[in-house]
C-alpha cells in the first residue's frame, strides 16, 4: 500500500488516488495537559501513532508486495488540530463546539467524496472528539455512497483485545489499563516521553489526591457517565498521577497502538475493495 500526503499531490493525483485509495484523516486538539505536557499533546500523539503504523505498513510492503495491501494507495490528510475541549477552557484550550466539529468533519468528508474518494478512515487523538467523530461518520454514510471507518488510537491494540507488545509480552503485564487513556496522566505522559521527550516539562509533578474523587473518572456505578461542574479545575487538569511515567513503557504503548492501527488499516482495505 503506497502512502501519499495530500498536501504534496496535484489535483489530478488526488483524483487518481481516490479511485482505489483510502483517505486517512487524523484529528486532535489544543488544550491544557496539566503543568508538564504541551497543548498539542493529543495531536502530536495521534500523528506519532500514525507515523509508526505507516512505517510498519511500509515494512510489510517491502517484505511482501501483497502484505501491505497491493497497489492501493493511502492518502494522508493534514491533522485537524482543533477538537471539542470545552472542559479544558478553565485553564487554556482552543475548542470547537460539538456542532462545529461535527460540521467540520461533515464538510471534510463531503469534500473527499466530491474529490473521488469512497473509502475514508478517521483516526482520533482526543477523548472529547470520540462520540462526535463516531456520530459524524455514521450520519455521513447514511446519505453518501462511501465507506467510512473511525477509531481513537488508544482503542486499537496489536491483537485486538488488550494487545501484545513487540517482544511478545501481554500489554496487561506492564501497562495500566485502569488509567488508559486518561488525560495528562501516566498513559499520555509515557507516550510523550517516547515520542517527544523534549516537550515534557521536568520534573513531572505527582498528582495530589482530592476528596471527593472526581466522578468523571470514577463513576458511582458501572456504565454511568457522570460529569460534575468544576471537576477538571478541582483536580488540576489531569485524571491520574503521571509521575511514574517512563519512556520505556511509552515506547511499548506506541508500538502496540501502531501495530493495531496498521492491522486496522489492512483489515479496512481488505474488507472494502
């Protein structure tokens, strides 16, 4: 599966790639990530996972011309850097309303279809976008002759059910699923230490426990979604303690999600030719 960047193609090349290719759209956010991570963490991490996933697809293609999906092309769009982040405006964020983000996704998807694409995959890096993204692709496919896939990068793992690292370890043996993905905590900080260590401010502070614990991260009954006014500011902008994050875990997390995303792309390609 050859890989192209939309911004580097001519319009005729965009049209030609759309005949058999898959358009890949990353979406992220610009929002507070506590005191130690940059505003663009979600965008940086979704791009890092995609970078690694595409490198894995390239390696497969080099080893076996059919392994990466034959002659089909994957056209990577620039990442949408803004997301739905009103819950982080207490500190700093650049936020789109849910209606605006849904409309932006609808317009981008519509533009791709008009440009000749019939297969599109959206890969998300910010939890606040997830429901809006999934609703947007479901709604779009109802009215347009297109097949659209969507995922958040932390939901795809190398074996589809908890994951295995590159060296064969089960992810559950070394990861912390109870805080994955979280926000500005162990998971994201470990990934950033692996992908962009220069952007992680040191020392990473320990999170001070608060009472009562926030309900968004610990609902009183399984299956409930609970939001209480002022929670994010009260807990200092993070969901869990990031002080134990390390680059080694981050590299394994990154590899695991990238392997999962590469397999998801191949599966989507095979199912929609």
